[in-house]
């Protein structure tokens, strides 16, 4: 392999690693938002029941 091919291979590997890390972070954010939405829904339900009573 020539220097350009080796450099491209290393760049592609680094990009793949970066994209994988970004995907993991996005999954963590999605999970956090989902948990927050669930908690907000529970709080709203509790508030609505208090308002009814």
C-alpha cells in the first residue's frame, strides 16, 4: 500500500470510531429525554388528579 492509501485507511478508521461514539452519546441523550418525559407525564398526571380532587 502506498502512503495515501494508508493515510486514508487511518482517517476512515478514525471517522468510524468518532461516528460510533456520537451514536452512543445520541442514544444516551435519547434515553435521558425519554426518562424526563416519563417523569413529567407522571407529575402532570398527579397534578391533574389533585386538581380534580
